C-alpha cells in the first residue's frame, strides 16, 4: 500500500515525487514510468533552456512558476554540481513592423520582474555579431542546462528519500478499492491512497481512466530541429529568438546554444500523427483518429490556417526552413545545417478550439491530474512540484513537514 502514486517519470512527475518526500518524509511514494528511462519524452527532447518568464501573462501560473522556477533551478544545479550556464538571450525585431511587439514584450518583462534591457542593433551585434535586426531586448536571466540530467538527479534523491521507482511499468487501468485506488499495470497492480497523474502526452487518457474529465484533449505537435555543423557554431554565441507572433501559440524558429556547445536551430510546429511521433513517418491510428474526430482541432486549424501551412512547408522544405533562419542570421546556408532530433509537445486543446495557455491541474476524488504542463514546465519543475503537493489533501496518518 502506497500513500502517493505518481504516473509519469518526466521532470514534472519526478519533481512532484521529490516535493512529496520533503513534505511527507514518512510517506510511501511510488513513481511509475512506462519507458526504460526517466525523462524519455518531452523532458528529454526539449531545448534545455532555463526560461526567464518574459513571454507569459503577468499574474499567470506560467509567469510566477517560471520566474521562481528559474531561480530554484539554478540553485538546484549549483547544489548538486549539474552543469549549467546563465548566458542570457536576445530577442530581436527583424523589421520595423515588429518593433511595437518588441516593445510590448519589453514592458511585459518589466511587469514580470525580469531583468531586461532595450538594446540597439549595434548593441545586439556586440553580443551576437552575425545577427541582422532593427532592434532587440537583452534578457539576462535566461540559461541552459541538460534537463535529462536534472531529472536523473531528482530520481536519485527520491530513492534516497525512500521512494519506490518503477521503470517499464505502464498503467493500463485504474479502479477503486474502498477509499483507495488500484493501478493495474503490465507489471502488476499497486494500491495507493492518492494518485497523481503527470503522464504528459497521455495525461488526458490517464485522467479518463481515473473517471476524471480532463477539460481538454492532448493534441501532439512535433517540433523539428536542425543543428549547425561544428565549423559554423561560431555564428551563435548564446540564444537568439525572433519576436513571437502573439496570435500564434509557438515562439518561431530560433537559435539555441546547448550546454554541450552544439547549436540547435528551430523548431517548427506541425501536427504529429502519433502522440510520441518523433519522425515524419510515425503514425498511430488511435492517436490520429482522436485528433481528426475532435472539433477543437478543426477550429484551431481554421483559425491558424496560414501559419499552419507555413509550418508544414518548413517541415518538408529545408530551403523554407533556412529562409526563416536567415531572417535572424543572413549568413546561414543550407549546407551549414544538418537534421537533429525532434520533440513532441503535449498541447491541451479545448473543444472550442482554444489552446489551454496556462498550467491545467484538475482535482479528482483522491487524485490530482496535471492535464497541461507546457513550456516552461522544465524550468518551473521544482515550483510546480511544490504547487501540486500544496493542492493534495494530506492523508490523516501522515505528519506534514514544513520547509
């Protein structure tokens, strides 16, 4: 019998397990992951950025979690010797028409309490000599890290706290046993007082197994990247972002210097035909049919048809992808780029076609379901874990440890 069972061993599930162990040192905690390693999907395939929080609506969970999370993530990496760097980033306008949006972003950064500075094209070139722009913002608190290593450290710490970690264990059904719940898996059944669903790309399905309405459906979007060849890495010193289109839910293609010194360029954003579809040819009939039958998807597609077509073109045309990158760095040529890994984003979508823009945490009977944990979830993971624990009704037999 467990006190808490967490479904999903990505960075959010593991941070929740870590926070539970700190709050309830005597609790029996179980973390179940269907893959053979931790942080296998979204966490292990993201860009490794420690986000500042500049993009997010002031007062939103995203803004608060990200601002606080960036600080706690850096402190965590310092404490446990995990390689990271606070390198900062530039967000640049490449045309005069983008300058008002750049100014709005600057003001949002100020509202969110983030250290930002307006910089001229000449000042941008002092930081990133190969960028072409008409204006920019310097965001000082942005950093880079390997979130897979962070997640592995979370897992180690949970084990040290006495938690039970199970890989290769897929939850197939959830049923009641009196006041408790039983998780039926491919590796046996586990009884628990409280279930915490952090299943990412499958969070809506796990919620349904637990008789909880997720309030949204997960629609997977694949982000495809190229990587600069080693001899062209000098073109990018830190992180270079365009001004995002406020009407489109993705940030646009950008350059990211990773913690291993490689430089990734991208991503685009295209519908994945499989929830864990990292390649263009990946297809799952159930996943595809669910999206095609969902009215919310068609409403979203109609609203963003023009941008969606551009993303699809970038997916199939390297030349189109390169042209987007050349708006930031004109020197970049097709031969400077080689394909690298893709990631899949679990985007929660409502029936009316609107995206769930913030974190979505749904309460059930003796359960809690994280039904949307978009970027900056990795940056914010320690804060999200604490917030989830704060929402869980404390089992009466456990004493709460105050930190």
